[in-house]
């Protein structure tokens, strides 16, 4: 349902209901009502919700299999990395390993 999709995308963006409400000019209680499938947002507001949450309207309306943010980020990075030389790819791999080890400490 639309409310479930909004909630999933909002959480993927790490936004609170209040933050989302502020970003789209809605009331906090409206976001809660939508996510609990008590009410639906105005059809005119759905494109703005999608834009703020980084998802397509078709995904919000469950017409599209695209996942919020993680898929977009993965596709973005994959497309960028594919354009790099093998040497540059190795450097990125080393840097990622460095970042991972830094956070394990």
C-alpha cells in the first residue's frame, strides 16, 4: 500500500516523520496517518514525496520494482566505477578496505 511504500522510502533516507513533513509542507500527523494507511496524501503531493524520498512515483504506487536509495546508490557507483582504469579500481578497493578497517577499531 502507498503508506507502506512511503514509510520504507522515508526510513531508507533516514528521515523522521517530522522531517519529511517539514520538507513537503505537511503536518507530522499526516505522515503518520499515511504510513498507517489511515489516509492517503493528495495525488498532487505524491510527486513531491517521491522527489524528496528519492524514489519514482511508480515505485510509491507499487508499479515499479525499484528499491529506494540503496539501489540508486549502487547503480550510480557501479556506473562510475566501470569507467575507471583497472589501476584506479585497485586504488578504490584499497581505500574501501582502509575505511572498513578504520571503523573496526
